[in-house]
């Protein structure tokens, strides 16, 4: 994804403490052409996985997950952080620490939309420590669904989240761009 790497190199800013600011095109203001390209790339990379749904966490993962779901032709589910009045009864629930939110964040999915017949592709904006992805994996396990793969737009290699995920999941993990920080400067590569 050369275009994604170029945007990160041009607009990405390392704020310290593991925080990468890419909100000008990915998770605050969204470049729709780039997001559609990201979705098509995930669809191509996971073409042989027989995916029935794409799952993400509210809210920064929604745009790339929607683009991937659209390109694959399947619904997306996002794990909610607050329980809406419409989510009644039992829910699948897990928690993940969030550096950007400054605490532990609950994630919930209704059993109405996730079941043992599903094969899930998780798509998220970042793979950092892996904690959010592990929480979504917990929710998938609770539902009896199968995890088909994990797609992340940007991987922070210095956070070592991939190793945490691989201890639990030996399927495909695709990152479209990888970032390292050297002397407080971003280094971006494929």
C-alpha cells in the first residue's frame, strides 16, 4: 500500500508515549478514496478465507472495517464501548486497556449478530499492544464463531502486539503499513 505509506510519511506525527497521529486521513478526518483502497486490499489479502462478517472496535476501526466488508460483500459488526438501550439481554463482553482513551474500555457485541456459524475477519486501524484485538478475540470465542484472520491498517512494530496475538492465533495477520520509532522519528515501511 504505497499510497498509505506515503500519507503516513507525509502527515503522520509521533506524539510520544506510543501515540501516532494520523487523524488527518484515517481516524478523524477520513480520506474516502484511501479507505476504499484499504478495503479492497484487505479483501484481496483474505480472499481465500470464506469470511461471513468483518468485526472491529468502536470507533476508529469502523471506516476501514466498513470498506473491507463492502469489498468482501459481508456485514460488519463493531464492538460497542457503551451499552445502548437497544442492546437488551446477554451480551458478549471483554475489556481492553486504551492508551488514547486513558483507561480500560469495555467492548460489547450482541449475540443477535454474532454466532457459531460465523467466520470473522477482524479489521482495525492499529495493531499496537494487541490488547484490543485480544479482547475482540475473546468476544469471538464467547460466541463460538471462528476467527478467519486479522487485518490492521497500521502496525506499531515497537509495541510487539503481533507476538501477543500470534501466541493465541496462528492464522493470517495482515498489516498494510508498519511503523517503528527511531529517535522520536517515524520510520514507515511495508
